[in-house]
C-alpha cells in the first residue's frame, strides 16, 4: 500500500529505518518504517514528505520460560519517492 508520511527524525548514515508520521493520523503517532534500502543515501531528510510503499510483516515471539506470546507488526518499505522536500521549493 502507498502511504504518505513526514519524516520526524533525521536518518543517520547507517540507518535501515526511518521514523515517520503518516498523513491524516489524528493522533500524530510516530512509526518506525524499516527500509529495503539506506534511507540516508536515498535522500530522505527530516521534515520532508515522502510516499512510501509499505507492506506489513508479523513476528511472533514466544518466551521460552513462560511460553507467553508477544506479537509484533513491522512496516517494511520497498520503495519511496519524495513528495515535498523542505528547502527545495518542491
């Protein structure tokens, strides 16, 4: 699915994920999006708006001692394109 988001934390050179706020989110939550590419080298910068192609992945962790399961949902981005880059007049 394609989602538009604003970058909320500046990605570092070796990062494999970005922290974003999705457009239209009334609660203004921040989400980690894992990338199949290096977001810094892709040109993603804080405050820019980007379109992300996202897929969801589920992970189930079972505690060996208690056998209690914990469920995690990961947002994985395979493609991203700039929508509006701050300071570029676009």
